[in-house]
């Protein structure tokens, strides 16, 4: 096996690991849902083996693995999404499962606050606030809008 094949196997294995992390799949779960022996699944994740087409089909059907991403590194995102929406989804997909749960909860709370305020104040611009604990201020861009997440002020006397 030449260096190019080795690099391609490693890249595929890394993307499969990221998919397992995104889906909160343990190697044993991947093996069970893919219909392969557990040692085979570990070999896929280590880059020692590459899954064949039938195994990839089972991964997609049974474990909801994004096979296009595993093979190419590209997500199959709907064409009607804007570039900013695609970027947001790609960032979300790259988060570990626990952090995605936190983001889901923050979005739900924001949506509930927004729709509740809008219901009672249709003429006002709805504003929702979500508190996020952290050590430093963060500035970024989400779906084409500037967002600032401010860390809580430090308490005096500490």
C-alpha cells in the first residue's frame, strides 16, 4: 500500500470517527448496526480496513451515518440552503453529541421566548436572551448575523 492509499484510509477513518461522535455511536453499536464483527468496526475506525458498499449502505440505513461525508468529506446539504445556513449546519454537525444537546436546548429556549413574546407583542421586535456561562467574551457570525456572547461579570472579592 502506498502513501496516498494510507492517507486516504486515515482520512476516511477520521471522518467515520467524527460521524460516530456526531451520532453518539460507540464502535460496538456501529458494528451491530452495520452487520460486521466488532473487531472489523474497530479496524474501520483505525484505518486498517475500508468498509465495502454493502456495509456502508447498512451504516446509512441502520445507524444514519452520512456515507457521502465519510467517503468524500462533503455533507449532503439541500441546495435551497443559503451559504450561511450550510455553514451553521456544518459547524453544528462537527460538535460532540453533548455540546449539540446544549445547543439544541439553547435554541429551544430562544424559540420559546421569541414566540411567547411575539404572541403578546406583535408590534414589538421580539428579543430572546439566553445565558451562557464562560470565561471570555466571544464574537462570531451565525447564519449571516453578528452574535456576541458575553461572559458574566467577575464577582468582586474573589
